[in-house]
């Protein structure tokens, strides 16, 4: 049966702990959707919760805050993977609960 | 595409590959491919490993079922690019266009096996509300899906909750149906590697 466990861990480790243009704290904060304020915090929150409402202005605001396109790319990836991770982990916990696992 | 580097910042070898794709397929390179190929060691390669396992790894769900789940996640996220892309793959996999559109528009009443229906509804709730509880999972188990089938479906959901967010945030262009059909043919033949 399929098992994304290893590949998912590798992805998370790469985007959070590997080399990149955005700082390690910013990537981790984007992944967790915490501790970021201003236009960057707003963009991360939108990516996590309302990505379909994002506009050019949201991306431009991050540029105007001084982020390069590579940094924005990395932050957006971290925000998207982080939100998907939280949802996946919550669902697996619910399944374990339903199936009577510890 | 909202970030110019993702449109034109690729290295020479990747640009040559894109030119080849355009020539052979007679279609534009899809934005999802441009993102996967941009600094591929950061996102594209590790994410493709996840998606390949979720969509083409061993599972009691068929390829069509998993592509349908991807389209359902995309529909719930209101991600037009992913809905069209994965509806096209599911239609080719099932060989039945109407079945996919019926399932996406009304999964509660569509003609489909109960385990798949219950799983689609659970994935919709998880994607819409960002969480589910044990009661939701008991409903899927009671409908006949095995715990492993649910895990396999959650893997699909993970992948497309990432990819859909990138599509909407980065502003993927919506190409013609012919371009989606060409992409679907490729994904069925080659997978997500």
C-alpha cells in the first residue's frame, strides 16, 4: 500500500532545514503560520486558509516589504506544505481514534 | 504567473526541455510544470516523490479514483487549474466523462460505490474545514473503506492541498482544454516523476 511518510518527511526537512534564500526562521514561521506579521504574515495566512482569494496585490505587498521573488516562492511553498501537513496529521489522528489505536 | 522567476528563471537545460515539450505536444508548458522545474531541489523533486507515491503507489483505489479525489480536493479549494487538470486525468482513466462531472457536482447522490462516496465526502470536509474528527472517520469505515484506503486517500489529499494552494497563490494560467488533455495523457502514461 502507498506510504508517503518518508517522502513527506524529506520534503519538510528540505524546505525548512535546507539551503534557501528566505531565512530559516521565516520559513519555519510560514510553515507553522505563526509569528509573522505585516504583509508577509497576511500572505502566509491567505496561502494557508484562503489561497483562492489571493491577488496580485498580496504578492506585490510582499515584494514591497523587501522580499525577492525567490524568497516569496520559498515562503509560499512552506506555508502551503505546512497547512497540508496540519490537515493530514489531524485526519490521521482522527482515523487512529476511530480505529481504536493509541 | 505572479512570480517572473517561475515563468522565465529556469536554467538553459530546462528551457530546452520546455521548447521540446512545446514542439512535441503543440501545447504551452503548463505552469505546474514550470514550478516543479524551478530550483527543483527545493520543491519539485521532493514534492514529486510524495505525489508519485500518493497517486501511483500501490493502493486498493484505482488511478481513476485517486485522480477523482484530487479533483474533489481542488473543487473544494475552488482551484480551477487543478479541477480541470485532474478531472481530465480521471475522465481518461475511467473512460467516462459524465461519471466524473456527476461525482464532482453531487457526490452525495451520484451513482458510485459507498466506500468511494464516503471517502470523497470526508476529503471534502477535511479540505473545507481543515480538520475532521473520529466520528467522520467512523462514517467512512462504516461505508466499507479500510483504514489503509483512508490513509491512501489522505495522501492524495495532502498532495493536492499543497499543489492547489500553489496554483492559486502563484496565479497559474488556465490553458485550453486541449492542453489539459495533453497533460492528462502524459500523467496517465508517465505519472508524477
